[in-house]
C-alpha cells in the first residue's frame, strides 16, 4: 500500500512538472509570442518576460523583433538602355506587428526575400545605366519605398535598401574607360584654350601700355637682352636701338599702302 501511494505521488509530481514546463514560458526583450487558444489568435502578442499558457489549449509562436539583414544575391538585370548588368543589394527590415507577421503570411522571412529579389530586378530594369550608376541613392529610396508598401500588410517594416555592387560586362567597362579618357582630354583642351585666351588678353593689355610709353618699351627690350645673356649658350647678341628700326618699319608700311593703291 505504501509503495502504491508513493508511485501515485511520483506520477503526480511528474505531471505537475510537465504542466509547469508547458505552461510557463520566458520571452527575451526582443521576442514576442503570438498565442493561439483553441486555434484562434489572441488580440495582442505576449511578452517580453514571463508568460503563462494553458497546456494543450494554448499554443505560442515566437517572433523575433530584431533588425534583419538580408543580402540579396546578384540579379541579372537588363537596364532601360538594353545593357545587361549584375546588381547586388542589402535589405534591412524588422517585424513591427507580430500578429500580422504570423497570420497574414506563411513565412514572412522567405516572402520578404523573394519580394526583394523581384523588386530589385523590376526597379533597376526601368532606369538607364548612367542613372543606375550616378543616382544610386535615388534608386535605393525607390526600392525601400516599394518594398515597405508591399510588406506593410505583413507587419514588416523595410527600413533601408542599399545597392551594394553593380557588375558591368567587360565590353561596357572598356567603352566607359574610353569615354572617361575622351572627357578628360576635352577638359584639358578647354583649360588650355582658356589659359591661352587669358594670356593673349594680358599681352594685348601690356602692348597697349607699352605703346603709350616708348621708354617702357625700351626698358623691356633691355630686360629681355639681359635675360638672354644670362643663359649659358653660344648665341651672340648685337643690341640695336629701337629708334633705328622705326624708320624702316614706317617705310615698309608706306610701301604696302602704295602697293594696295596700285592694285
């Protein structure tokens, strides 16, 4: 009789321990529990902390509220200007409504992954390659907005989308390198032309000043002779006063005028 009572007590203890283990749950700060009572979900998610369930009647599904990072695999995309590229992106999202995340979609994580892949191909296929390379922030914002609208009924919030890498074909890389080289040459020629124009303008101003002051022209002439003589070369210079040259210049001008009149 004593052994029978001891066995019954042991069975009672085992059932009590099993009851407590199945009835008491502890959820972390970043976890919530969606409780189904006889198949129907309760109005709000439980947690965090200590949760008491009714064994056999209640069933709880844990939901993680931490930010999830998903690396979208490289997608083959044909841009609007018919260029084939491989685009890789990163999507950051989290669960905002645990009830919707469990009830509205079977697997919210897999569904968000597939939606991110299809949206990346769709959005990048609607823009040209130059816009995809130059306006990446605009493309990121458009991707995040579309994904957020699509996942909102699931209780998912897409916080950020970043296009991480754009792989171009070898032929396109060579063409872009040639284009960049041609652009650099064009800029160099423009800068050189602007420098020559500014130098010519300054020389014209200097010539106008020297024309009004003959002595300034003579001093400039002597300074030039000094600079040439300072160099180590075998050139022999014979300075000739400018006043001696002026009559010949005037004579040449008169001869030109007479030839024009005869013609």
